[in-house]
C-alpha cells in the first residue's frame, strides 16, 4: 500500500499556517539526508538531489526534529485543534 | 483570569489521572489539550497492564471502552522465511478478570477525560500550551499563544514529544538513540474472522510480539493486537537505527504485513488508519528532574516507560505517576506551599510506587536491548535449529545436540551465547 493512499485514510484539519519549516539552503550541504528516513509519513522526499518537504501529511510524531544535525528544521506543533485527528489510535 | 490550583498540560493517561485525583479532592483544575478532542493526537500498541486502572477507576471493567481482555500472548522470532513462536494461553477466572486488556486511544482518552470532567475539572481541547508564566524562576501558570492561565502548580504531561519540559528547564531535548518510533495500521476485519483466526471467543484477546526480520534486524519489533473488530498491526524501531541504516518505518510495516506468517492473519482486512508516535525507551538513564518550583512532570514527558523486550508499558506508569503528582499537589495546597521543596514529595511517592521500583529493576534492560544479536543472530539461529530438527532428508538423522551445534555455526559463538545469557539475567 502506498503512503499517499494510507495518509488519505486519516482525518486531517490542515491549517493554512505551515508548522514545520525546512531551510533548504542548509540541505544543499547535507550529504546523508537522515530526515528522509525519520519521517513515517514520507513528508520529506528527494527530488533531483534536493530534499522537498510538505507538511500536509504530517503525523506530528516529532521524529524529524531529532534527525537533522544541521538545524535546518524549525519545528512546532500545528495550532491547537489543527493537524491529525486519529479516529482509532 | 481565575487562578487555578493546578493546570494540567495534556489529557493523556498521566494528565487525566493527575487531574482526576485533584478534582476529586476538591481542587480547582484546568486541563488543556491540543487535540481537537482528547485522544486525537495519540496512538499506542494498545495493551494496558496492572491494577492501577482499578485503583483510580474501580468501575472501569463495566465502563471503560475495552476492546478485548488479554488471555493469550504470542512471542515470535522471525527470519525472512521462518517464524518460531511461544504461545501462552491462560484461562484463570472469567475473561473479564484478566490483568491485561486492549484499548484504542481515541475511545480510551475520551472515556478518561469524561471522568475527569465529571469529577469537576475544566477540560479545554484544541488549545496548545506554548509557554509558561514565570515568577522569577518559579512556574506560575501557562500561556496559550498570548493568552495567560495562572495557576499555583503546573503538571506537565505533554508526552514523548514534549517541547515544554526543556522550556521549564527540567531537561534537554531527548536524543534519537533514546527514542523508538512506532507506526501502526488499524486493519478492519469481522469479529467472527478475528475470533476464528486468533483462537479466541467472546471478549478474549491476543497480543503478539515479533522480533527479528520485521525490523530488518534493527532494535525493535513488530506487533499484532486484536481489537473487537479490527487488528492493530505495527512496527516499533529505534529512531537512531532508522537514520543510521537508511531504513524507513513506512517500508518496514509494509514488509511486515507481507511476511508469510503475518499475511494470512490480516487477509482481506481493510486498512482504515495509519498512525505514528515516538516512545522514550532509555528509562532512568534519560529521566529529567521531576519537579521544580511550581511544576511537576509525569508520564512520557519524563520517560516513564518500561520496556523489557517482552512487554512495553507506559500508560500504567503514566497513570500511577499522575496519581502521585496529583496527591503531591493536594498536600501542597493544604500547606499553601508550592515551592520545589514542598513538591519534592512527588519523588518520594514515586520511589515508593511500582513506577520507580520497576524502572530501577529494569535499568539495564534498555542497553541490553541494543544488542544487535537479539534481532539478527538469535532469530536466524533458533529458526535454523528448528528447520534442522524438523527437516527430513532421507539420510540418517543426527541427534539434536548436533543439529543445535550445526545451526550455530557461523551465526553465534558459544561464549557469546553464555555472555548474552548472563547479561540477560542481570538486565531482564
Ligand atoms: C507504538 C506504541 C506502542 C505502545 N504500546 C503501549 C502498550 O501496549 N501499553 C502501554 O502501556 N503503553 C504503550 N505505549 C506507551 C504509551 O502510549 C505511553 O507511555 C503513554 O501514552 C504515556 O502517557 P502520557 O499521558 O504521558 O502521554 P500521552 O499519552 O502522549 O499524552 C500527552 C497528551 O498531551 C497532549 N499535548 C502535547 N503537547 C501539548 C501542549 N503543548 N498543549 C496541550 N496539550 C499537549 C497530547 O495531545 C496528548 O494528548 C506505546 C507507545 C507507542 C508509541
Ligand atoms: S537532515 Fe536537515 S539539512 Fe539534511 S536534508 Fe534533511 S532537513 Fe536538510
Ligand atoms: S513530525 Fe513526524 S510525521 Fe511530521 S514531518 Fe516530522 S517526522 Fe514526519
């Protein structure tokens, strides 16, 4: 099952405000790109050697926060009430 | 703004137990939860163990949204093509008296937080606490954006990904080697199919744990728990191991579902949710300061999780710690003293309870569980041994000891085995 299909089953209230920002300048010098393996929702993908981040499918686990050693990830929770709402958990 | 006796940040098991304890004693309590509703942000494997639930909610067996009572545990070593299991079934008393039971967080948290409101606490959802109000170095309430909520004490129960424990000066951020990442799918199946496939009836339930190929040999494991009309299927892996080995948990769970011993269990099931969460797993080694002036921390935010490899317990420790925090605040309120010294009672209560006793007893377990042989060599060896024992080649059979020796060759040294066994004895 593809990750997009799985995420489409979840209930999200996506905020217009972006809660995680990635400084792509810093990513240019990052060889190993550990964020790609941190994210269980595959919000970080590599395209043409660059890391592209999208916040919409974020499950708010926090893993990427602990993966980047270059300080490129500015991480906060979505505003109260927004983001993922698990129906089962 | 009214000043509360206590403000609780986060309505998980720790926060709800603390709030319930204090509200029942007549304190004014405000609980703030960032989810749209309680439970919205939470996931877990789903097995609750021990008597603490009954101590705080004596009626829980009738009231709580229990999916199934656990009467069967299956522990499996798996390689890519084999699976060797220990299957323990237990039928003491009626099914409802089992010490373990399975629940789902969306329902469990909502049930608990309703109890909290009924006891008189105020619960506000959809509000994320972003900072504290400080009076000198003492915490004197919380902030939600620009809005301030003053309180005599803050009980911090904001979970594994706490951003506030650091802001309160209680600890540094957790680190990747001390965290495991869990991913899980809820897979719907008809109740009769679950009962037939898993050999249970009525409200009986099964927890299955897997070690080995399900994490590509990385520290962690796979699990399948039976709910009433769905299965919780997931994988838990050390976060730093994912990063260092370029492995994604989203791929591991797909492989796990395809394993020949798992596929028939979930056949024709429909995935209805995919979730992920962190777990702090290094126990006492990663525990923060538990209190300072005007603040206490409990549950995952304070790394109160017990992992012995065979079980993972966090919710029961979180609840017991929440009760201890609540009782500490009740005592502090009686003396109208919320200083660090007055709140140090919390640590004493925790030391007397199973929370700190268990975490102390198993303090070596987290390090022991990093041993890669547990996830690679031992599953490979034990499965090779079983293959050897059951294999019929048409040639003369060798005795079992020779089969065992043969299966160990190139996989495991006798001294390693003895060493690991001794370490296991000390650690778990
Ligand atoms: C995959 C997995 C499997 C597990 N399996 C088991 C198991 O089988 N048995 C078991 O006992 N334990 C298990 N655990 C561990 C268990 O889930 C935790 O130990 C337990 O939930 C901890 O409770 P808590 O109240 O401390 O934190 P949480 O349950 O995480 O609750 C924290 C709450 O705080 C809220 N919050 C966070 N930040 C803020 C903020 N700034 N403002 C307002 N609200 C906030 C969150 O939304 C959340 O509701 C598992 C965990 C995982 C991830
Ligand atoms: S790890 Fe950090 S710096 Fe490297 S690619 Fe990812 S976000 Fe960018
Ligand atoms: S918080 Fe978790 S789900 Fe969200 S982007 Fe980071 S790693 Fe992915």
